[in-house]
C-alpha cells in the first residue's frame, strides 16, 4: 500500500467521521505557530555581551564631552551643557594645549585597551576541534515502510482501533519517508522489549558509528582520553559508556561519562561537556556517542499524548571525535566557536512538556505537551538561548542595529515601534535544526526567515531517518557535507530541543573546504 492509496481509501470510507480526528491530529502536530514563535527573536539582548556593554557605557562620557565641546563657543547656556561648557572653558584657559583633545584620546585608548584585553582573555581558552564524525547507517534488514508500520501496529494487539487510526493518520503527516529503521526487538511478531534486546540495539548502533569513525580517522580505542555517551531513556547498569569501554578494551584511565534523561538536545550537552573537559586536560582526545534507544520505549497504550512518539522516533546514532591538540587545526574539519545551554526546568509547564510516565494501564511512555502549549515552551527556551548566543556570533552591524532599535523603542514606547529582528543568516551559512518533526522545522523556518535550501538538511534527515533524537543534528551535518558542501571559514549552527525543557546550540567553523 502506497501513501496515496492509503489516504484515498481512508477518505472514501467515512469522510465525515474522520474529519474531527484529523483536526485532533493537527492540534498535536500543526499548532498555530505564528502566535507562539513570533516573539522568539524579539527577546534577543545584545547587553548579555559584557564587552559590548562596557564599551557602550564607556562611550557615554566621550559623547557628552563632544556635545559640550560643540556648544563651547555658542550662546546656549542651560542645564548640564552650560555647566560642562564653563568647565571646559576653565580647563582650556589653564592649558593652551587643549585638554579636550587629550581627554578624547584617553577615552579612545581605554576602549582599545579594553578590547585588546578581552581578545587576550578569550585566547586563554583552548581551541576545541572536531576532527571528524560518523553517523550510523542501519543495515537493510532493519528498514521499515509505512505499510509495515501500520500492519505491525494492528498485529501486535496492543492498541485499540481508535489509536491505530490515529497513528496511521499521523504517520503520513510527520514528514517521515518510507525507509526508516526500527530495532529488531520491536519488529518481531511478538515484540521483545527485554533488557537484553535493548542492549543489543545499543551495541549495534554505538559500535556501528564508532567503527566507522575509527576507519575514517585512524583513531584507536587506546587513544581515547575522554568518552561521553548520551542516551536519554535506556540507562542500564553497567552504563553504556562501560559497555563501549568493555567492547573496545579502552584504557582504564579513560574518563567516561553516561548522560541520561536529557532528551533530544543531549548531543549538544555532550559536546559542551567535552569542551569543558578539554579546557582542563592538555593534548587530549574525546569521543562523543549520541543515540536513543527505541526497544523499550515503543509505547503500547492508547493515550494520544503518548502515541505521538511511536510515529516519530527511529533508530540512529552518531560518533564525534574532538580534540584540543594543535595539529588538528591543520587536519581537522571544524573548530567549536560557541556552545550555549538553556534549561527552563524552573517552569512547571516547561518541565512537564516532555514527560516520561505511566498511563492508567501502567504502560510506560513519553507524554508530549499538545500543539500550542509545546510551541510556547519551545519559543521561550529558544528566545533565552538566542539572547546568550547572539552577541557571540552576530556581526557588529546587526548588534548595533538592534541596539539602536532598542533605544528607539524605549524612548517612544515598545508597541509603537516594531522590534528589530537580527538576521542570523549573516552569522551562519548552514543550519542543522533538530529534526523533531515537520511542525518544528516549519515554525523555525518561518520565524528565522530561512529558505527551503536552509532547512533542506532537516527535512531530508526527517524523511530518510525519522527523528533519531540527539543524533539527528549529525545526520543533518552529514547531509550538508555531501549535498551542500561547506567552504573554509563558513559556520554551521546546530540547534536542538529536549526534555526539561532544554534548548541547546553549538556553532562550528569549517577549517577547510569539506
């Protein structure tokens, strides 16, 4: 059964009865994103940049001094200007060399000195290079079609008719293609969701992308100083990091970390953790493994808010090699420019937006906030992230435009003047927006004024692999390298969302043509 025949057969049997259910599907996956994400970038604040803020404040006395000098020979005597005029006249009478010029040069010198010190301090951080990365390409035996998914959902006997119909309709609206991948445990006639089956999936994915990374880079297991594995929903003992170390017989002094429960944005969190560790450990090599485990997390109940994940999430993973060794400036692919992490867990609505729980029948699954509620949470987290990230990456022209617009709005009232939206396309040439679903990609495409070309990596990844959670941004970068190409000096923005609620960013700059 192809997509068209499935849709036509569904509409011909009971069009009137299915319309309300289709509207309910839309409420989950096609929210009114304009109202919720429309203010995302309006919250950007240049004042989070301490250097810029100090320099702007330092210009205030210089500007006042210039104003006073202009009025020095005029007949306008009022307020502060008059007082400054008298003061400057007294100074000039005492010093024929003109103190005004000296003070002006002093202010300029201080500003330049501050800029030099800021640059010097920033250079104290060790550069972090991405040597290379690899994504897991599942064998053909794990491929599933839409037809198989629908039939298998009916055959397992877990779902009632209404839930089967809901998943079927949602499947064709998510943006997933007809060739995604499920682990073997789920696709069996009687699904095997045991701990052992989940371990087999984890080992298959992690070793698959790690073996590929070893082959691409020549890296050997004994060369790894830091190992970070992130998997949100499967947390065995021993840990996944220990499982990898055991399989590859890594050194006993290798620093290993397993991150759990951090959702689809955990991949960027792992990168940020590696960055922090590479600031401490000299000449070190880190490997990050990002994945999600599907075997034990295919929801088997009938609550709508928990069924959405069944149609979205698929098997996948990525392995990334990072290092602070200076030789990789010449041989690596990218340099990490910035990483920003934002967590809104102090808000109850954000904390519960993506929530693992049990339903009334004791079936475990992940409940997603519906439609508008979820997009409000996404918009708030994204706004905070951009407030921090903007000053790190935006060109001065955009920052100054925003600052002038902000001052104008403060003077005449915020509602009378539209906020200036910084053009982030001037900061980035490539975008890896987390392939969380079609609605997420659509919303960000519209609010960032991105082109179809900009979001093609996200749409292509969603179509080809589905939502692979934390590894999706690496499938997107893999697509960019193969289809769009990356030139030396160009910047790539990775943006991911996750439970908590989190919004995390990583910015990479290409060291060479890729």
